[in-house]
């Protein structure tokens, strides 16, 4: 995916599209922000995920990045002339394994650091593989990239829309007949993940006060995520299919409008639900991503309004590295304990100390505003590191 740095994304016939880097940068900055509030109990509604069915602005950041990953994959596969070869498959497989293992390493680091900061010995803390989450954001990106890119090379381009439709239709039947829209032990997604992965390796979610092991990046819901990535891949072909930005905008807006309306209309029978990655969630978010990309191309690459977006470019040129950096720093800030007399234990996390001792007083006691301030400053801290890499033209490939 570091040709994921579409950045270096130059179209075969046209010039570089800065809008691609900016959209990717916006999504990475957004993912870091919504994952790191000062207090999970005090968050503005738009910055929270939908509890179950529904869609909030926060629910858009991950699917937008998945869409852009598909666009970037189209650019990166040009060098193989979109034909399967053992060389292309080996590169896809290597990148898939690396991204997946990075995700597992981050999960292991989080469990280990929290264990060390707790009452466990170092040896006890590092021996946590019986409890490590096997899936998550990075593993999902890895699986969707690996399977999606391989499908793109094996299936003729004209057959990809039918492949995508088939995946979504099959998944729709799985959800409808497998209690997929029900947050309970009877949900087919939870059943399959519990059977194959085991509860100790799954994410636990809470809806309506009920806590259940139902992984939002589970195995079954990977199927529509692959379709999601392939929609982005086809949009990448629309971009490279012409050197004229106005034509690119028209194509992306048409596709975006069709997908968005299709998702919204079908949601009356198949609710939009991020946690099960429903087919309508795929259609709606891909449609919005396509339209937003078209809007950015118009603003940035046609009208030339670029000053406002330079902030996001530092995130966009090293997307996966910046996401991993944010995840690791989040673990450190949330696990390292510092003395805090007000806390019952006499200690709190470094992030908790910043929030309670600095941000809340600065915000005049407004805990929700302080939570947002904490998230924004954390994003800025990550940006400072990304900006150094950006200025030095250091692009970290994964």
C-alpha cells in the first residue's frame, strides 16, 4: 500500500492528484481523533459511533480509508498491467502479512504495557497470546487488501461489478437469515467468530447496556469489506480512465450519487450498520466517499485552493505509518501511570492526568469540550511527527 501513497499517485495520462492524498490524510486524522477522546464518557454526538443501526460522521472515517485503499490499489497494480503473475501475487502476499502482523503487534503491545503497569510481572505481561485480539482495523485492511488485490488481478475488469454485487447479495442473505441485525448471541456473525476465533480473541461491544462478544471487524463481515475495497478499486479506474479532471469529477459524482441513493433506499430493508458492515453501509459510505473525492478534486486540483489542506497532507503521504503511530502513542498515553492525588488509587494514566488536571480547567469545567480539546491536541502531536517526515520527503512503505 505504499504505492498506497498514491501520492506518488500520478495518473498515467495526467498529473498528480493532490486530492487523493488529502482525502486519505483527512480520514487518518479523523481516525486518530475519534479514537482518542479525553474521556469516553464525554463525547459530542457526531464524534461517537452509532450505537447499532444508523450512521454518524465518525462512522465514515474507516470506510472512507477502505475506499481510498481500493483507489490506491488500482494505481499500484498498473505496473503489473493488471495481470496475475507470481511476482505480483508474492508482493501482495508479503504486504498482506506485514500489515496483519503489525496489527497483531500493536494489540500485543497494548496488552503487555497494560499488564506491566498493572500488577503483573514482565514475564506474565508478555505472555498474553491467549487473550490477544486476532482481528481489528489493521488486520481488516490486510485481509481486504490481500484478497481484493488478488481478485482484481484474477477477475476481468468487466466481471468485477458482478463480483461485488454477488458478495453484497450473499452477505445480505446471511444477515437476514442469520439474525445479523440482532445484537444477541443468535447473531450469525458472533456465532461464527466465537466458533473460529474464540471469545478471548474477540472484541466485546455494548449496545443498550448489553455486553456481547461481537467483533466489528470479524471474519464474516470481511466479505462486504472486500466488496467495499473493490468499489474503490473501480473508482480508481475511473480516475485513470481520463486525464481531464472535470470528466473525473463527473464520473465520480455520478457513481457517488447512485451508490448513496441505492444504500439509503435499501436501508429500509437492510439497515445501515457499521458494526456488521451491512451492504447498505458499503453502498452509502462508498457513495459518499466518491462524491467527497470529486468535491476535493474540484476544490484542490481544479480551483487550486490548496493552502487549507496542507495540514492533512502530512497524514496522507504516510497513512499507515501515521495510523500505527497514533495507535502506539494512544496505548502509551493511556497506560503509563502518573501520581494523581485526586484519584482513588493515587494514580491515573498520563492521558487521564492531562484531561483532568489541564484540559478540564482550561475549558472552564466543560468536560465534553475538554474531551474534544484532548483529542485535537493528540492529533496535533502526531502531526508534528508526520510533518517532519513530510518536509524531509520520508515516505515509510508498509
